[in-house]
């Protein structure tokens, strides 16, 4: 099932570099799926995705889809942003603990309280996607 | 071979805006600021320059034009060296690592006297532009920086979680800034020496919520030189010195954020580094007379004070507000004024930490002197205290 999309009428302020390895992550996000890697021998997830498992250094990993559901661990509103982000200031960013036991940092939409249930959304910028979170079941936009 | 190491001399510039605008007809030059400090520190140490066997520099900011600054300075000072010369970089630990490497040079017998020194010039870089560089220092450039996180944004998130978990108030956190300003008013090298009220801290414009202007580090420049030596050299002089009693380090194997959920505000690396340092010194936190913590934001001082066992878990902010961590209190923290008011020229902050301990332990601290100060701890860290380096120093009269 696809994550919700939110269109943003500008380019990403500071786009990520994409490698041959991370390309599947960004391609999947563009299609509404949040992915990461799991070590075949350890069975453990990691984020960001890595071409090996950091837990046991196993060299075989598989791509798995994350639910995008989790709880807000903490957040802040950044008023003094780096130059590239001044157009988006102030920025609300936070840390989310996903149901799968993975901690992830991202843009936060709306003003959810800590421990609030949140869901992942895809910000569809003109040049590519970023991921963000908002209180589950709400319609908050950027 | 290892041997005991002491500090026998130190000098520091005033902190603040030392750097000149690029188009100023007369420029301030890094070596012209740092060299007199070397000479002053060595005069305090009372040993001839020929005794110096190693130079360990905190790396300069990229704004410093002179490259290979270390050997450039050795030439400027005409200092042949039999031990080593290097520039070290460890983000927030940079200054602390410079001190640590100078200790090693002496402890291992590579040098009898070593200098740990550095100059951090950055104040002419506009904050938003400077942040374009520092934003790439925390988290993953391709997965975190893309959202516009800045280093202090992570500390702000610590503050939000701390207030959530322990019911700490904004006023409690803000009281750390008021206390540190009070300390800085007594410190001749502090960047800010005008008293600051709780109301001013609370009503300041927001920088990274909930932290306002006075709860995040000022931009500024600074320079410092420490003279360390083998204890027998220190003893032979017959004047007071500060002995390195213990050292602890821990890196938790994460960079800014652990993808395995943990208690982010426990600062576990600081706790483990402190435990190691106390163990090496054969003391406990209750034996300390003062602590100088690497704390760019109010919340960082609170969390580090808890991790080092100086205040109970969840009570750091309340104890700061109650005066327990003020001069005259149970355990004075950041008597220099700390990063917030003494100043935070980041790459030499770790050296300034040791400089303040030196001043206190050799009873040079004037109006901010901690009475009978004998044992002091200094800490520095790497991004949200994922790593911490802690030294315990002892006064020897």
C-alpha cells in the first residue's frame, strides 16, 4: 500500500546524493514505499539502508518495506536554518521510532505531541522525494 | 614507558570577535595571536623553549588561510622537535584530543615538555553560511542533512525529550544560562560579561525550539596554549601545578543518532567515560571540587552533569536552578562561564576547558576562585555526547 503523497512546488533545498546502492531506496520512496535493509544472518534492520549488516557485518542484506508507522520520540522547530533552508524556515524536524524497532529522523508536519502515533508521508518535491511524518490519520501538509 | 603528566603553564586570548572582515585594510593573523600566548604560557611554566619536544594543535577552521599550520608555527617560533607535531580533529573533542595527544607524547617519553594549543577563527562567517558547513557534521549527509538539521537542533530535541520525561521547566533550563553568565562576569577572557536575567533568557528570540538565543552557543574566536610535562619536570620547578589524575573515553558506536532506539538523553558515552576517568583517578564524582563541561547549550550542561554523576538523573536542571552548580554551590559547573558565556570557539573549547581547570587548581581564578579547589573534571564530546573524553586533574602545591 502506498504512503500518502504531498506535492511540494519547489526543489529539495539540499538533495541527497544517490549511489548505485541507495537508488532502490529513493526509487521506492518516489513510488510511495519506505524501504530499508535487513541482514540475512542477523535478521536485524538498520536505517539508513546499508550494503552490509552493521550488527554482525554480514555481507548479505535484503530490502524490506517499512510500515511507516511509529511514535514521535522528540522534535524541534529550527528557526536559524542553514542558508539553503531559509526558504522553508522555520522547519519542524523530529525523531520517530518505527513499529519495526528502527529510529529515524525526518521532517515533521503539523504539531504532534511526543509519543503521538505518526505515519510516514512522501513529500513529492519537483526534483525528487523526501520522507516526512505527521500525526496518524491527519491531513497535515508542508 | 608511561609516566605521570602535569600542566605547568597556560595562556589564553580573550574570547570573542578576533577575526577581521575579509576586506579590512588591517587583518588579524592567527600566528600573531597564538605566538605571544605560547611565549606567555612558557614564561608561566618557567622552562626554556629548548625543552619543548612536541606540539599538538587543535586543527584550524577552514577559514584560516595558512595551511600546514602546525609546522608553520614551529617555524614561526623556531622550535625543533624530537617528539612529534600534529594537528588533530575530533569535532567537539578537537581541543580535548589535542590535550590528550600532548599528554601521550609526554607519558610515552617522546617529549618531556609538550604544548597543546590552537586557534579557532570563524566569527566573520555568517551564521547561515557557517551552518551550511556544520550541518554536514551531524547525522548522515544524505539521510539527515537533507532535512536541514543543525548541530544545535539535535540538542534542542534532547531538551524537548528531557522536559517530557522529567517534567523539567523552561525556567530550570534557562537558569543554566543565567548562572553561566554570572560566572563569566568574573572571567577576564569571557566573551560576555554583562549580567543576564532569567527573563531575558526566556524572552529571547527562538533559535531551535525550545532554546532561544542565550541558550545556544555564541559565535566567536579564541586561542589557547597549554604547557604539559613529565611530573618530575613539574616537581623540579617548586611551584604549583595540575596533575593529570585520570582519563576516560567512550564512543558508543553511533554518529549522532542510533537507529536502534535508545535513551538519547542518558548520554551513556559520557557516563562510561566518566566512570573510567573516576576509576583511573581512584575517586568518585562526589570528590570533585568543580567540573568544566563541554556544553554548547543549556540542556547539554544539564544532561552531561547527570551523566557524570554530578547531579541526580532528571534533577540536573532543577539543581542548576537551586544554585547547586553555581560558584559557592555544592559542585560548581562551568566556572569559566562555559560555552554559553565564556565563548565557544569550537575547535579550542576543549583546551579552554583545561585552561579553566588549570586556573582554578593553581588558584589563579581571582573572583571566581573555587575555595581550596583540589580536584576538577573536564569533558568534551562528539555530537550529542555519542563520544566523550574526560580528564580528571588534581592540584599539587
